């Protein structure tokens, strides 16, 4: 199989798995969102340490502790990804699957906006148009919901911050994720010990099947990350950029068709506006990339 095709299939697998997460988190109830998050952190650490050893990535983990800049940036990344994971689990288990999908739909636009505000990058006119339409859609959805779509906004901005911190740190995937879970693990462990001491934990009280499900959070976290990492080195960033919409599409479909979350006319209008903004954003990005490639080829030919 050609490497590009293998990479495409691995990318589809990664985003499809992320998109199907709403079917997984309810299986972990009656554990609450914070308890599930704590288990996810601890079991992800176990999984990532095994991967780091198997892939000879432990020197990369040690290098993070020797570099104050990477240490600081990845510590920020660890905090915001914990917020992202916890919010997502809470949203799914509290009948807000559609709203979680909104967060990942608007995430690319939020990431671009953060690049403008923080990195001082300049947007092209059609990018401003896409952000404007998406902003109007979010305001309209806030009016319809009777509140800001906090779940969606926290997911979009936390993941945008996570991506920015990771990009700035420039550390490979396995060492960085291993460090992030390592940084969060002490808090997660203390929380679970206190929960267990008060008789409120669910790891040992709901049968071996439930304990296995909680322990599987590490593998469930690692598998799509591995697929994504393998895809990223085999296909173009353009392909990865297009594939990223697969996850929120699946989440949205699950929210509407499987969990039967209510969609009013105004909510449909708001989501359609977000999708229009994403179409504008994506088409403009593809055209800009082609234009840049053409200019590079012409410059090389001179």
C-alpha cells in the first residue's frame, strides 16, 4: 500500500475514533467526569511510559526537564488539556454532545484568531469573513440557548491554547504527551485516593468489567494519538486540515441521531452558519496554499 494512502487511512482512523468518543464515556458511569478524567490521566501515563520505552523516547522526556522553556510551555499544555478532557467528558455525559461538536467545529477558527492576537499574524480578508460569520453564529446560539455555549467555547479555546503551547515548545509527540500526563498524575492520584477514602470511588465497587473500562482510558487515549502521529508524517497538512472536521461531524450526528438532543430551527441556523464559515475558511486556505506553491515553483524556475 502506498505511504500516502496508508497515512490517509490512519488519519481517518484517528479522527473517527475521536468522533466516536461520545459512545465511550457514558460506559464509564456512574463515575463522574472528574473521576473519569483522573483515571484517564493515570492510565494514559502508564500507556505513554510503555510507548516511550518501546520507542526509545525516554531521552526526549528527560530533555524536557532540562529545558526551562519547554518545561514551562508543556506544563501549560498539561493544564489546558486537562481542562479540555474534563469539559468534554462532562459535556458528553450531561447530554451536550451537540455542543461539544460545536467546540471542535469552531476550534480551527479560534486557533487562527489566537494566532492574530498572540503571535501577531495577519489575517487575509476571507479569513476575517469566516471568523465574523462564526462569531455571529456563536452569538446567535448563545441567544437561542439562553446562555453562552460554555462547553463549546471552553473546548475550542482550551484546545487552541494547547495547540499553540505545543507548537511553540516544538517537542515530539510521545515525549510531550508522556510529560503532560506525568505532570498531571500526582493531582489525579491524590484525587482518586481521597475519593476512595470517602467511599465515593467507582474503580473497585462496580465490578471487574467497570474497572477494566476505567483502565482502558489510557489505551483509548493513546491509540488515536498514535494513528494521528503516523498519519501526520505521511500526508500533507492540507489533508490533515480537512480530516479534522470528521470528528465533530461524527459527534454532531451522534448527538442528533443517537442521543436525540433537541435541535430547534435557530440552532440549525447557527450550526449551518458555522459550517458556512468553515467552508469559506477551508476553500480560502486551499487556494492560498496552491498560490504559494505556484509562486515557489515560478521563483525556483527563474
